[in-house]
C-alpha cells in the first residue's frame, strides 16, 4: 500500500473528474457492448443503436486514458 499513488491509483497530471469520467465511460461502454449483443439477439434489433453507442463510449474512454497517459509520459516536462 505504500506505493499506491494518492490520486486514486492513476498517476497523471489531469483532473480527478476527467480520470473518473473516462473510467466510468470505458466501463459503461464495455458493459453496454456485452449486454447489447444479448438484447439484439433475444429482444429486438433496435438495440443495435445501444451497441454502436457502447462502441463509441469505449473508444472515447479507453482512447482518452491512453492519450492522457502517453501525453504525460512524452510531452510533460
């Protein structure tokens, strides 16, 4: 526990609100992707919109986490 960063375990210079929102967006997108496959198959093809929105959420969430991390590693002084 002595090596855990104080800012929630994510050691970047960005704001805690941004980090929290990206994590929630990525996790919600992943969950939506899993659930939407079942909903499309067993309920209605209308849920394909949910799957597309989930993919966009995953791209933004995971891409934002990678982008912030790479920015902090390479461009912060």
